[in-house]
């Protein structure tokens, strides 16, 4: 079933809009300078939507400060305290994420009333670990998630409020896929996809990819977060890689690189970072290769439109497998930038 559109600040999700990538601030919510630094990193990473936990009144100060400076729509993440949701909306929240399992109905009613008045959408998040008591022991677990979502929808139907996004997160792939699949067949609301407690790298990326791949392939999902025990910009990179692999994101530059081995002349990480930083400059679709040596690099990446192979003294630039130039490491960014602009 195609989903309805929901506007979160300048970003629209649902109804066939591009899938938005989101992440969450992981800094101390009372520390304004470090939260602002992380926000800036996320802006550079291309993150579309950003969530911040609001555990107490003091964090609202940080939220308000960031909201005034953020180019990314900010979502307030609220547990337990409806008053914090109301204050976050007044502080400029573009969306509020609530968990009906831990907010009393009276509080929810007030949040709906104020959100409706201000045109602020709500993400209603159901997590296998924090379902209301009556759904907690239902097996299979995904049925409990669905019944909780249905119960909320029955309750909310009397308030004429449909600016809703849903998530149904479990920590296993099967439960997550089944819950989202079933929900998407029956209800038209946009879905925020993700696994809960997915883990660190690589386990978290592998688990999330398997679950989200199945859903996205079926056209299910409007915004994604790859939750990882790692910096949030890594979550964004992982989400973009997943969308790229599925052809769900329009971008011109495709980066390939070798795994490196004993023949690599130095680390490829600085070059990879440099290429990523220029990613948005590509005018036309092109494949850029970053390879560790010139013995095998140009041959292994012979389909690349533009390649860089490290050499003993610097780097060899190659195109479609043929070396066309030798440059120093310092000259590589300008060579690539030239190619991206002319391509
Ligand atoms: S391109 Fe060179 S460094 Fe990279 S994996 Fe192949 S042989 Fe090793």
C-alpha cells in the first residue's frame, strides 16, 4: 500500500518521495558545544533528518540552540514525560518521536492537540523492548508489535490526527520484517525503518542490511536509520550505502576501492575520505576507483572512469585501465575535482 506524505520541516517522506536517511545525536544533551560539533559533522555527511533525546528540561536548552542553527530538521525524542514533548514543540521541533508504551493517555492527548495545532507530525515508535504490558508477552513478537500499533490507531482515530509516522522495531530480523510488512499492507502511514539494538560494526550493519534490504526491495519504508554502536555519521554512511546498492538514491559518483594487501604503498583511508568529500561535485555518473598499487590496481578496476593507484612515489591516475598521468599525493584532489567538473 502506498503511504501518505508527511512533512518534517523541509523534508517530505512517504508517497513515493526519496527515502530519507536519519540518525541521532549521541553527545551529552547538556553539552551544547559538542552537540553542535556533532550536528555539523552530520550536516556534512548528508544526513536528512536528525533526532535528539530529550531526557530532561535542561536538554531542551540544547535542543532550542541547535534548532536555531541546524540545516537538518530536528526531531525530539521523548519518553515518559508529555510535558517535555510539549516544550520541545514550542522549542521548534520538526517532529516528535513518542513511545505510546510509556506515556499516559492523558499526556498523549495533549501532545496530539498541540501537534495538530502547530502542524507537527509525530513518530509513533513501537519497540519490542518497551511494549505496554498487555502486548509484551505475545508470541511471535512481531504480532505484539502489530497489536500495539493497532491499539494505538484505534485510540487515535477519534482525534482526527493523521500526521503520523510509524516504526515497529524488534531486535531480530524476522520479527522486524514481519511487523513492517504486515503493517504496510494494512495502513497507509509512512514507515521509519530500523532494527533496535542492532549492535556494533560489523554485526549491526549486517543485521540491519538483511532486514532493511528485504523491506526496501518490496517498496516498504520511507525513512531509514541504521542504528549502530558507533558515531552517527557512520550510521548515515551505512544507510546511504544500502540505498545506493538498491539503486534507491540518485547520486553520480560510485566509489570502488580495493581491500589492500601487502602490495599497497600506504593506507587508502585518506584517499577514500578525500573522494567522499568531493562526492557531490560529480556532474555526471562516473565510477571512481581508489587502489593500493599500480601493479594490479588499474587492471582490477579497469571499468572505472577515473582511478587512482598508489605508487612508490605518489600516485598513478588511470582511466578505463590505462595509466594517463603520474602525480604527487598532494595533486590528487585537484586532479579528481577537475575530472568531476568536466565529466
Ligand atoms: S590493487 Fe594492489 S594493493 Fe589493492 S588488493 Fe590489488 S594487489 Fe593489493
